[in-house]
C-alpha cells in the first residue's frame, strides 16, 4: 500500500488537499457449498482491529504484486479456509471506499467445494461456518454481518433467486449480462 497526499482540483477555480491510499486491489470469495438441498455460504469469523470486534466475513485478501485476480482468490480460499473449488466466476467488482482508497475488490463465486487443510498466516485465527443462504441474509438484515464486501456478496446471491440444489449450477454457466462483471 502507498499513502499519497496530492493536490486535486475540486472545481474549476479551487484546489483541495486529497489524502489517498493506493492499493493493489483485493479479492473476495463467495464460496458456496451446493451439496445439500439449500446452498450454504462459507463464512469466517475473525477479530478485526479497526472494528475492535469479531466480524463475520467472506474469505478475502490482497492481490500480491504480479498476481492475477483469480490466482489470488484461489490462494486466499485455501490459506484461510483449507477449501478449494472446481468452478470459479467473477461476479462483482467495486471500489471499497473510493473517497480515499484506490482499492478495487473483485468478488468470485466459488462452487464445487472440497475441504482441505487451512494454511493461515501466523497472526490469523479464523473460525469457519457453512450457513444456509437464508440464514446469511437474516444475518445481514439483523446487522450481525457488518462487513460491506460480505453484505454485497450475500445479497447478490440472494437476488439471483437461488433456493435449492441444482439451481446454483445455472449461475456458473450464465452468460454475462450488460453491466455485470
């Protein structure tokens, strides 16, 4: 990450100081277990110092210099959870907080999950839970999930009208629509 202070024009006649954080970007993994009648979302619970609390989140992390988005997503899923996936598709791309951080977040839908051994970093203590989509949506609307990337990803999946086994496979093969990542 690089912290930059620059002068930027805020209108035709005035200049203003802008504090910007440049970031290499990050990936988010919406890992969905589709082996039961109801799709289940893989959530992590870990302590976040900025929030001074434990948060429910999707697996996510920074894209290393020279790394491709999909490679980073696969790496983060394996490191944080031990899971791998057989099907991947980017479903969203957005700015995390464009007022001062030049960070994009790419969300990947990962299905066909296989459990393995997590490889967390030394300072990561991560608890995992597979929750039904309907439960995750309730966690969002009740304020239990407070992480923006997770909220947007869970609600994206909910808006796809997914309710049972077999319907999730259709998302993986849908053609990109206008305006979709």
